[in-house]
C-alpha cells in the first residue's frame, strides 16, 4: 500500500535520475538507482520512473545494469508499451563483448511478462545456445523453456528440442542439468524428457562433475530409465553406490528412490538398501532444520509401512525435544507408536505419558490417543496409565481418555471391567461434545457394570435443554434405551421424561425423529427392542481389518522423495486437481473479458491487475470493518446470473483470490440460503464489497456490489471481472471437479 508522501518521493527520484550531474558521477547514479529498488522492495509504486530507469540501463556498470533489469522485470507487465522500448537495449546487450552482460541481458529479457515478447527473444535465445561462454548458454537453455511458456499451447518447436537434446553433452555440467529442466518443461504435455540408454549412461558418467543440486536432479530423471537386463541394473547400482552415503539430504533421498525402483524385482536388495540408508535418514530426522526434520519423519513413516520394526533399535532418536514444533512432535509420536515391541514398550509408554500433560491441548490429546493405539497390543499397561491420567481431573485429558476407552473396549473386550471401574466421576470433568458422546456410549453399552450409570445419565437428561450438540442428544437416546433393557426399574422414569421432551419440545428434526422411532419401537415390546437395539458389544476382529498389513516396498517407492508422503495421496490429488482447475478458471475469465470487447493487451490486465481496476494483492479488512461499511453504503449494482451447482466455498474462494478479491465470510456447503461476503481494494483506494446469495433449488446467484468513492467506470469494470469469474465457474466446473471439492472441508472463512 503506498504510504504518505509517496508522490513526492517519486518526483524526487525522477529529478535525481534526470540530473546530468548525477548521471556524470557513476557512483551517485548507481546509488539513486539503488534507492529506487529499495523503495520498490518496500512496496512503493515507482512504475512512473520506467523511462528514466530504461535510460539508466545504458551503462558499463554491471551492478547498475542488474538493478535496472530487476526493475524492468518487475514493472514490465504494468507498462507493456514502455517495456517494448527497453527491448532494443536488452537485445543490444545480448551482443556485448562481456559474457556476464550477455547472460544477464538474455536472462532478464526472458523474464519480462508482457504480450508478444516471444518474437523478440527468439533469436537472442537461439544465438545464446551457441555462445562460447557457459554462463550465456545456461541462461539461453532456460530461456527456451520460458519461450515455450509464452507461446502457450502452440506446437513445440522440434528444432529447439533437438538442439537441447544435443546440448546434454555440453562440457558445462550446469548447462547439461538446465537442458534436462528445459526439456521437461517444454515436453510436459508429451510426458517430459525421454531418458534412453545413451542419455542415461552419459548422465551416469557425468555425475561426479555435478554439484549436489545437479546430482539430485539427474538422479530424479534417471528414475525414468527402464533397464533391460539384470546386469545393467547392478552396474548402475554399483556406480551410484556412494551417493547413498552422501552428506547432502537431497542426494540421499533421490538416490534411495532410484535404487528402490531399479531393484523392484529384487525384494532382498530393497531391504538391504533401506538398511544402508537408515543412518542418513536418522540424521535427517534429527536435523536442526525443522522443515528437513519433518520431511525425514514423513519418509520414515513410509518405510515403516513395509518394515514396522526397521528403526526399533533407534527409538530414542524419535523422542520429542522441548524446541520441536507441534507438527514434528505429532509425527514423532506416531512413529514411536509404530516402533513399540516387547523390549521398548515400557520406555516408549513412559515417554508418551510425559506428553499427556503438555501445555498444548492438541498435543496432550494426541499422546493419549497414541497410548490407546498401543493398548490394542499391550492393553494392561496402557489402561493403568490412562486410568491414572483421569486422576488429574483436566477437561481435555479426561475427554481424550474416555474417547480412547470407548475405542478400546470395542476392540479389546478384556479391558471392559477395568474401564467401567474408572468411569464414575468422569462426567464432572467433561465439557466437549466428543467426550460426552463417548462417555454416554460406554454407559449405555456397559451400564450394567457401572453401579451408578443411571444416575450419571440422569444428569445428562436433566440438562438436556442446555445441550447444543445434536450428536450428544442422539447418543443419549440410544444409551437410555439400551440401559432400560438391562436396568428397567432405575431407568423407566427418566426414559419417559427424555422421550417426552424429545418428541414434544426438541427443535432438531433428526433428534425428534429418533425419539419417535424408539417410542414406537417400545410399543412393539421388549423383545423387538432388543432385536433392533442390542447389537454386539465388541468386535476384536475389526482391529485386524483396520490394522495396516505390511505393504511391499514397490507400493510406495514411486512416491518416495515427493510431496505425497507429506500431504498423503488423497490430499495431494485434491491439491493438484484444484490448482489445475483454478488456473483454468482464470483463463476462462480472460476469455469472457475478450467476448466483451477488450483487446488482447488489456485482457490480462483487466483480470489480474488492470489500469482501471488495479486491485491490491495484500488488501485487508476485518469482519467488523466490513459490517460497518456494508451497513453504511448503498447497493451500487445488483445482478443476477445463472447458477446450477451446489456451491463449494473452497472452489469459489480460490477462483476469486486469483484476481485479488478476498473473502470475509462464506456459508457452509449445503446451506438452504447460501451467502458469501468478499471485498477488494484498488490502488486508488476505492473499496468494493460483494455479497453472493444463492437460494437452494432456485437456479441463479444474486450478486450485490457496493462501492466506496463511487466511480461508474470503475464499478462497471469491476462488475465485469466478478461476472466473468462466476460465469466461468458455473460453465466449466465439471462433475469431477465438484467431487474433488466435496472431499475438502467446506466451512466459513
């Protein structure tokens, strides 16, 4: 956001840049340019100095050139017409005798984001591919990928592709790696770069010349090579053997993935590989860098899918330290749970027990749940620990323990007696709905073993009018009917009161219908009630079904050294699908604007950052401020558009964020009257407020726009942007995209 006095600052900078005395002094001139860059990095709009900065590029000072090129790359999209004037300067610098200047000019020219740039950079890029200086060739190779990106979906230039394949044998190792990256980008719609036998063997022979980033890149590309014989597999493994012990984590991870995939037909070799990388992986898991540590822990869990006891001898490496953030502690606790065996169970349980009293509520509950998972195998020890935690009388601890007990008695019926003895008194320390639900379920299912079970449930019945959770009410109904069957004399009166309240006074239809069902069922007789209500009290076989069987290494090897172990396969599929669809929506919005008559130069500016509706990327407005403005302002424009889909907040929010329109509040998915409130600011200070309203089964969406600092032209342009986004969402989001969006939690922002 431009701050106070910004116009005067820009004027002062313009005077300094145009001052002949300053231009004559190289150091002073460079300092003024540096000051422009400093203000630019602080958020001041200095795009008005574009012409003066272009003139400043005509210098032999490489540092000043680099500063000016940075400026031009930043503002070229906002000043495309003026940026064309800088093209000649950049093209001239591409023929400079100094290779540093040539490479810098070529790299900067390829970084300009403006329409029609590809026709200007094509020849300098092709010339750069044949340059004698390796620095220029590096920039030219990456420029080929950028050039293809500028051209969009046009046909790939076969000449450039052949040239890049030939340059894989360039003497400079960085040029070789850049060629792989460029080919991967250019051929992404055709499956990426092809790694055949000659290329694979060449890359293997060049590995020793690469830095660790180049080595990890080449190892990642070698995964695509399909070996033909067993001898070739072991030749490659022997050649790359030293990289498994590299001191660089990225090289170790890339080498491990390559080894596992090459040896997919040799399970014993895979086991040996995982044993050899145990040390480097443990080093990653204990790294001081939290992000690197988290990455190592996620990949360790992948290995434990196939080898549950692989790190059992090093379980202390996964003990949490005081400085670990919670997201690392969560991973470590789950790994400790998987490493439990007869030898270390006592030490791991003692460690987890210390986490149960952590100041973080979420961390303490996670530790309790992990003790509960261990209890499925070592039930006696774990139940003693969990029962002891109830003595702390902490709400969040009691709730988590009761939920753990509920799952435990279902899977391990031998624990039922001990658990039932611990239940009395717990109701006093449970306030959350999940804990109440678990306690009520235990009392209903095993109430005959708890002497005061009817009186505990009676407290819930008496406070039913105060209860807000429908889940708790439904569970209470079922528990009371079950307990009535085993202890009718004590439960008859309270069951009658409960059914009367639920049928006559309850507002939640689901709870009322459940009460009517039980009332009518009781009229059919006790035997009929038992047949419907009284199912099995435990199912130990469920633990075997739900427990994960040891997977083969090949099941996860292809996902190793990717983001999938971090996000999980399902979430990663949703993220990648949403990213692709959001980009498609943005492109469709540009097409819609084109249909309204905007020319190609204005189209992208209109959507993203136009001169007339130049929206700020970091605008902020609190909910209270939004409500104040919304109440004060009158509706400037109300439009109604077709809408035929159930709105998903995540999809709509993502689409509007691409054009810098921020959300304040969004209704949950499936609401009868669905609303969303959004806002945006342009760089002149105008505030736009938006309300989206969808009445279920009506088939349209009503858009209300309010504007501060009224301007009819601004309002019309902004309305066009909003309409294009909504129409693109409605027209092109297919069923598959909607199903992806349904998998995500749709909640108010």
